[in-house]
DNA sequence: AATGAATGAGGCTTCATTCAT
DNA sequence: TATGAATGAAGCCTCATTCAT
C-alpha cells in the first residue's frame, strides 16, 4: 500500500538534448528489427528511449526519417573500420580472409548492428532511398574489399580459379543469414540454440577456404 | 517450361469458388513478401486476387489467418517432395548432395515459394505460431535430411570429420539468402543483376563439397 | 428505465451513396462557418451529416478538399442564375438594379449560401486555391453584371457620372456584410435583432440609387 | 507620415519588459488576422514578437487570453477618439459625417486596427466574451455617434426621413468590408488592386449622403 | 526574467472488419 | 455467394502548455 497521491505524478523531466538522438536510434533499431517498421508504433520507440511521444518528433521529423537514420547510422562506420583493418596486411590471402571475417563478425554479430540486416531486407522495397544508400555504402565497399583479396589469391595461385563474386557471396551470405536468424527464428522462445555462432563462422570460413585451395596434386602436376 | 496454349483458362465469369482460396493465398504471398504483413492492406490482397474486399472474409476469417495459411501452405509439400526424391538414392554422398540441392533449388528459387522465406524471417517474431510450425515442418525435416547425408559421408570416410549441423548451414544458408535477396535488394530497380543464381548455387555447393573432402589428393585422383 | 442491453448497439447502417456528398457539404458549411475551418473537427462534420468519422473520407480525401468542395459548390450556380435573370430585362437601370439585388438577396441571405462569404473571408489566406476560384467564379462575374448595368445607366444619363467599380461596391458590400454579420455577431445570443435584413437591403439600394441619380436641375440646365 | 530617423530605437539587448505586452499583441493581431486564431501557433506569435515560446506565457496565461487582449486593446480607444472629435462640431450634418468618416477611416484602414474586424467576425462565435465586449465597446458607441448625427439631420430637414439604424449601416458596412477585404482576398497575390480605398470611401459617403438629402434641387442649389 | 526541451491531450486519417443489399 | 458502403479503433503527428535550467 503505497501512499496515494491525488495529483497525477509526472515523471521527472530530463533535459538531455545531446544524448537523445542516439537513444532514439537505438530504441528504434531494436523495435523495428523485432516487429518490423510498420508494426512498431512511434510511441513505443519513444517509451523505450525513455521519453514521451512528442519528444521523438523534436529529433526526427517522421517515423520514416527515423528509419533512415537508424539504417544509415550503423553500417558505414563498420565497413570503414574493417577496410582499414585489412589495409597493409602481409601474409597469405587465406589467413587475411580469416582475419577479416573474424574481425567483422566480432564487431557485428554481438552488437545491435546485426539487426540492421533484418531491417534492410524487410524494408528496402518500401523505401527506395534505403536501397540506394545500402548498395553504395555497404554492399559495394564490402564486396570490393573481399573480392580483391580473393582475386589476389587466385592470381598468386593460392586459390583455384573460380568466380570471384560468387565466392564472396559464399563466404558472406551465411554470416548475414546468422544475423537474420538471430533476430527472427533464433529469437523465438524454445529454441535448441543452434551451436555457437562464432564457432560456426570459423568452421564455415574454414570449409570455404579449404574448398578454394588450388588442388595440390593438380598444381603439383601443373608446376612439374 | 511453360505449356503455351494448353492451359485450360476458365472464363472469368464462372471462376469457381474452389479456386478462390489458392488465388487469395498467391496474391497474399506476393504482397506480404513485397511490403510486409502490416503494410499490406487486405483490400490490396483482394484486388490482386480479383475479388472484392468483403469476399476475402468469406474464405479467411482475418488477415492473420490468411498469413498463417500462406506460410503453412507452400513449404511442407516441397520438403516432402525432396525427401522423397532423396530416398533410396545410391551413389556417393557428394553427388547425392548435389542432386538434392539442385532439385530443391529448381523447385524453390523461381517459384513463389522463394518469397516464403522472407515472410517467415519478417513475421515470426510477431506470430509465435509461425515459429513453431516452421521449425517443425521445415527446419527440422530439412536439417535432418541433409544432416544424415553429411553424417553418412563422414562415417564412410568420404568427408573429413566436421560439425554436421554447421555444415548443413554452410550449404543451405546462401540459398536462403539468395531467396531473400531476390525479394528485397534484388527487386530494387537499378541492380547490376548479381550473376546467375543457378550458377552461383552450383558453384557454392561445389566449393563447400570440395572443402569437405577427406583428402584433397584422393579427390583429385577421383576427379582425374 | 429502458431495457438495458449488453451488446453495444450499433446505429443502423444506411447505404446512401448518392445523398452523402451533399449532406456532408451542408454539414461542413454550417460548421466551418460557425467555428472556422481549423477549429472544426472532421468528426463533428461527419456526426452532423449523420455518418461515422471514416465515412467522410470515402467521399472527400481530406478535410481541406472538403472545404474546397463546400466553397465551390454553392456560389457559381447563384451567380449564373442571377445573370440569367438579368439578361434581356427591359426598363430603367434603376428598376433593373432593384430587381437584381432583390432576386440575389432572396436567394442568398436566407439560404446556407450566406455562410460561404464568411468562410471565404476567413480562409482565403490559408488556401490560395480558394482565392483564385472565388475571384474567377464569383467576384468577376458579379462585378461585371452589376457594373454593366451601372455603366449603361451613366451612358443613358439616368445616373450621374461616377466611378463604376466603386458604385458596385457601394451597392454590394453592405449585403455581404449582412451575411457575415448573420454568421458572426448576429448569431451571438442576446442580440437586439438588427432590423429586418430584407427591409434594410431595400432601403440601402434605395439610398444608393437615389444618390446616383443625375441631378435633375443640373441635367435640366444641361439639357436646356 | 513616417518619422524617418527620430524614432528612438532601443538596443535589442535591453528591450525593456514594459514593451513586451504590446509587441506580443501586435504580433498576435497580425497572425490571428492572417491565419485565424486556431491555425496560428503560439510559438509563431512569440517568434514574430522576437521572444521565445515560454516568454509569451509570462505575459499572457493562455492563447485565448492573448486573443481577448488583442481585441479589446485596439478598438475602444479609436471610438473614444472619434467621439471626442465629433463633440462640439458646428456645421451641417452632411459635412460632419464626412469629417467623422474621413477621420475614422484614416485612423483605421492603414493601421493594424483594420485587422481587428476580421478577427472579430471570425472568432466571436467561438468566444462569447468577445461578442459582449465588442457590442458594448464598439458597436453601440459607434452606432450611437453616427446615429445621432443622422437623426439630427433628419429633424433639421437636412436629410429626408428614413430609418436611422439602416442608414448607419449603409454608411459603415462598406468601410468594414474594405477592412475585411484588405486582410482576405485583397491580400492574395495577383490582385488588380481594387481602386484606391480612400477614394472609394470618399465616393461612397458622397453617394449615400447624396441619397439622403431631403430635396435634390435644394442640394443642387447648395452645391452650385 | 528568459529560454527551449519535454510533455501528452487531441486531431486527422487509415484500414480491418462488418453487414445491408 | 459477392459486393462495397459504412464503421470505429488505433496510429501518426501537432502544438498548447509546463518547467528545469
């Protein structure tokens, strides 16, 4: 029995102009990825960010603009970071690819960024702006980065000659799928949690790189 | 593949009511996959199926029941067909897996079924019923089918010892990703259409099976 | 004590597709003129027209379009009718003007049309479309009609030479003011109802026409 | 009419708080007359007065109180001034009326006061307080002032016997209409600006007074 | 006294669903 | 059985007002 108060107690107002945009984006990413953009009410986003309905609109002029901010904010920085990471690496393409994917995976899977993939898959068709942005800021740089390494490996004879773009997708697609899974079926209650995702990715990269290796006997024959 | 003239086109006036449910499901799958469940108006579904708004409700009691019908209808039959296809196959696990995936892929990618994956990814979290159904009717049988073949390959020494479940995912995930892509980014206008999907899948399965082989030189011998 | 009914009794639905638009326009005119466009809730309009909120939007796509329909619907027809009425009249300009204004006034003042003037005055600045329409469909034809009669009277020597456009306004403005008054101060409760409006207009036209007459002595001198 | 350089412009930093209420009222009158009370945001009023949103509420407890202040502030003083002006005038009623209306018109039309009429017309029905105030402080004194002059003219034989109240309206209504016009249609862009308003009013008063004269030939003699 | 971030009631509009025809 | 007019709950967004700074 708490002391009954007649006056409707307003939650204490906080002025936090600087922090709000990020808090709203974080809340929105969670909810949009969980329920979809259309099924998320803007009031829910505000509530999860700890503000009132109207406050959201002080920072983003509409729910749609919020969506665009959510998507553009997370991804570009990750790609840039990994590209930087790969620059100037010395060693075999095999080990560089292992490094790159391990790095990327560690940044993405356990972070909220993993949810962005679901959001993009789900919403591009409704918001063409997003398609253009995602292609230019994510798909192209990432494809270029990995594609160049694979290409180098083929030219050096480390990998057998094979379609480069397809190889990139063979490497990357399962990682994205795992992100999607995490935010869809994987988030549904009574799941026998599918193996350790980090272990899976390590094994997946290993299998693919194994499958890329130039056939030693063939190359032996070719060299001989 | 198309039967040019023979299809018995029923005159539109006497389209019999037995065809309606399937027409509604087809229309709904297209639209739900394109725009998402929440963003699709039930009137649009009716319109695409060629009936009036009210008619939809004579066949499905609510938009949500329609969604469940859409998802449950397409997938179970495919899995059953492929399982049947694999039963009693004689030959190497490598070639069986190539057969199975080729068969499955040819059934799924170019058919409306490819859209179901996007729908499931998008909507499971909002409709827990769907998660249960999808796990039981799709994930488990499919995983079991492929997993058993891989396991057999390992036991027979054809494949190197490796985590089975992970291997299944390495094989399957890119195929699902390609279905998702087809209905999201891939459907957005100015796309350099990513390679031929059938070619990609053939190469992907090849790379992975290559990476699974117990002894490269042995396989080289086998191939040679 | 009426029989209590548990089920929420829905008012009987009526299908009246043909009659709705006019009913909605009539309701909207009353309310917009009474409270102003911005202060009228679209639900009130619907309620006064005897339909539910959503029904309004089956006939007009937005509150603003409803406003435009309200304004354009009433006025054009009145002007046309009066112009028709004046065509082919034979007699003095003085008596023609009396006829025209009596006719116009009898059509407008006691009908809902009187409210349109308030609406136009109030809302033109917010909706430039309305200004263009009103000028073209009302101001210009009406000014032309009356102006031509006055001009004829001047040329024939029946009226003294005087600015024509100003004269038209001297005649018309009090009539419009009376319409405005009827829907503003005049509608506020404890009013000593200002004289009979019809009597006032008759006297006003009489005074102005009196004031327009060519000075008999002057013209006598001029003629002599 | 403008005093070019002499106006003591206060440095904006030390604009003293005594000026604020008038600045707010001026800003509010402009905006309320332009867009209507309901369609004007209180933040706009504050901005036009050069203060922040919150500051408005330090001077007026609500938007509605601000409206009442706007209306009551402007008009009473004008009436008083003109009444004073008319008191003790010696000469014909005809010339007194010309004087009075010229004086009143020169005070009102080119000043912000002209906007008050639109505001009253628009908002009385929503705010009954305003009706009472306006009747008592404006309509009655003004009617009384003009009515008495007309009455005197009739009793003295200068004007023909005619309904006094109606005559007052015949004189005054076009002036108010012109004020309304200035703030509605007249403010909409591509207007062939209707004649000079001052010229129009002079002619209008002339026509009406002409129409009031007891005997045209007598007046002809007077003029001649 | 002044500011402007924050609040939340309230209005416009959409759309799943119902039901008279 | 099929239709589509009608309904009203619910979501997006605005803005008068409050209050921490």
